[in-house]
């Protein structure tokens, strides 16, 4: 089973293909995603990579955490499980 990694500090010009390519140098990548702004489509500077197995995920953390990608120091660690967020309107009015 694969292991999902959080990758922060990514350059805003990064694509999912570029992210996958960088991590595939460590081991097989099942998937990669770059989180983008809903309105502009611009990368937010972080994403996720799912490595094919736990051993390669740990190796990716050791090799790529605090490395430099396109002039930016990236953070790589194990992704935390997604938590439920409240839904609904975020525009709260003051009373």
C-alpha cells in the first residue's frame, strides 16, 4: 500500500508532472497533486505525493526534505489524515 506525503514550499510554477518526476528519482510514484487556488488556478505552494510503498516514502522524506527546488527549500513529511471541515457560508456577520 502507498504512503502519502505532504510537500510544502513548492515553487508556484510547479506542475504535477514536475512534482512526480522529482519524487520518481527516489522510487515509484502512484500519484501527485499540486494544490491550486480555486479562483486563479495558480499553485498555492504545496501538494501531495503518494509513493508506491512505505520504504520509498521514508527514503523520499530523508532525501528531499529541506532540499531546494527551483530556488525554494521544500518541506517533505508524512501527510496527516484529512479532517472534516465545517461546510457552509464562510462570510460570518457581526451582530
